[in-house]
């Protein structure tokens, strides 16, 4: 295998302002400086002419870069905001869903330099950065291969199972058909060279060049999240019903203690209300700053957290987020939990309608203006003197889906002196690390 090229969807807007910082070539003409493209009658309008698509080639100039204005980051999450971002490589514009999509095309190793700095602080330890380089590379190439297999297959692919009484929906990168992956948390954060990279990041990528997590001669679907909450979740409980042998329920400790069965309600409740020892159970600001960028550090309580809604607040929130009027919410009933205690299915009971929803991200999306930190939560109800429910309290564990590498746990392992291979094989059980190019 030679080093692959990746196409990344950066932003989706009716118009895009951009700056070519160096000379680029488009339609056999060299261009530079400030430009804008806009949607007009289903096509891309640029310099007074209409195009089906536009491709600006960097002509393989090493220092070639371009800037995109007002890129939205953290889409639908609590840290959502706009910023200008600078990228290396080529720039492509296409039309999708009545908007213009800006796509960055570049080599995988250059892409990784940004991802590592976007997903975590560029000041992280070398072993943590090396672990994340292998993770991000593996996930990316596994998703490209998976999408290729889906497109070549005669079988239809659906990320949703729906009936009147149940909605089971998961969110994955198969939504993208005109480029490989997007630049936001839906896939993995990629913010160009806007995020300051360091020599340490470049060394981590160089020292792991071409290395992939492999299992049974196939690239691992190498997922990761901020904090598992002390126990790993399994893939099939968050996405499609595929059980990967290397993504198993396990304590976030090398010295394995007894593993409680968190699929059972009482065990899950005891686990979530407690604060069990694990690598990601840390308040060490120096370690957290290795993983959490400035806007991530706005989140303080993530290993264990608490959210409270009045009945009216919750009823309106669910109506707004799901588009369904359940009436006044009467109850939230756990139906099924995964290995980390994360809810796979939750029943929403209202005065007008009751329905089961899943999987974990659909649950998190439905119960928050942005997203709950995780679906590993228990539900407590406050009542007035007449026994009427006045509010719902969600007490939860972890940040993210909890599958694969736990970024904060891995940072703690790095600080304890573990090398990147030990870190990776703790989170990906039975996998191997192999250089593929």
C-alpha cells in the first residue's frame, strides 16, 4: 500500500468566502488571493460564471495553503462556534443538499498532523500522540474501506430501524457519499493547520508512519471517545449490530478487577452513583490539558455528571429535539444497557405518546439542547407533597460513546510511563500493530 489520499468535507453553506494564500491552479489558470463562491440555480457561481464543481490544485507546492472563512466547529454540541481555518492541500467545491460543500483533498499523513492537534492538545506526551496517530489512521482507512464495500454491495445500508413504537437510530460516517469523511466530531476533528502543531506531533506521526491496528488481516474500526467512565462499551451497542472481538467490555485498568454486569439496572445504578478507580477518573489538570483543547476544558465534570430538568422543560426539549409531541413527560424508563452501563434503549412515556428510542447518540441527542455527555445515566424523579413528579434528574458517567480508546484514560497511561503499544492493546484487545506502508 502506498500512502493514501483523503477527501475531507469541511463546511456546508450557501456561500463560502476563502483566501488562497499561495498560487493555486483552477481550470488551467493560476489564481491567488480572496475569493467567494455562492450557490446559484443549483450550480456554483464564481467570478460571474457557473460551474458544476470547482477544483483548486495546490500544484504540489509544499507550503501551499488556503483559508476558509466562518467554518462551524462542534456542530450541534455545546461548544459550537465559528472560526476561520487554514488548510494545506487541494480545495474542491461541490453542490450537495442545496448548499456548497468545501472539500479538502490531501495525503493521509498530512491530514493526521492536524487531526492529532485538533482532537487533543499538541502538548500531549509523545506516547499518547503516537497512540492517537495509530488510532486516527486506522479509523480513517477502515471507514474508507467500509464505505467502498457498502457502495460495491448490492445490499442496501440503513442506519435506522423505525416503527410507531420504536426508533433505533445510529449515526456514522456513511452519511457522506461525495467525500471520505467530515471535519467535525461526527467523524473526527480536523481543523487544518489552524490548531498549532508541534514538533512532538510530527515526530509521533513520523515514528508510526503507516502503522495500523489490525485484527484477522483487516484494519480495526478504531473508535475513541473522551472518557469511557471506567468501563468500555461494545461497538454493537452504539452502531450497527456487529460484534468486533477487539472491542469488548473491560475495566479501564490494566490490573483487571472484577467486572460488574452493568447491563443489569441495579449494577448500573451502583456503578454510576459511585466513583470507581480507573485511568480516566482523574482531575489532574496537567493531564487533562493534554487531551482537552481550550473549548473542551469548559467541561469540568465528565467522569460523573448531573443534569436536572423540570417536567415542562423536559417535555418541550424532547418535542423540539425529536419532532414528536409526547405530551407531558411522565417517565423515562431504561429498557436495555450495554457493557459500560450506557443505555442502548430508553422508553419515553408521555401523556400523549410512548416510544422506545436508541441507540446511544439518539438518546443523548433527544435529551439535551446539544448532546448529553453520554447515555450512561440513571433517572431520578423529584416529587411534590402530593406525589406529583416535578423534575427529572439524570446522573451520568463518562463523555462520549465509550467504545475503543478512552482519550483521558490513555493520557493517564502515558503519564504513568506506558508506551503507545501497551496503551493501544489495552483498549483494543487482541489486536496487532502493523506497518502497512
